[in-house]
């Protein structure tokens, strides 16, 4: 959906691989941040969809909020 609107999409995940979806995302020009430093990918994001396990108190999330990023969750928007 966001890609269809022309957004630059970044996917960040603790996993080191997204399996069968990884190649598909790359083919759609989605930037991937995987593994230990996955949250580096949100440093320049304007809108962040966080998972329930990524707490609002996380330093990366707090930094994003401080710089004006819109931080929400899937449940918060859909």
C-alpha cells in the first residue's frame, strides 16, 4: 500500500533473514535493515509502525519521537 503511494519503505527486523519475502521486498526497492542493528533503519523515518514488542521507551523510538516522527502501530491505524 505505501509503495503504491510512492513512499520510501524501510523494513527493520531482528531476524537476519526474511526468508521467501526478502527477495520480493528487495525487488520492490524496499530497504532492509536486518539483524542486530536493525533499528538503525528508523533513524530517518518520518512514520514508524512499531510492533507491540518494541516499547515506546526504546531509545530509538524516543529519539524518533523527539525529532518529530509519527510513531504508531498497526492496531493504531487499521
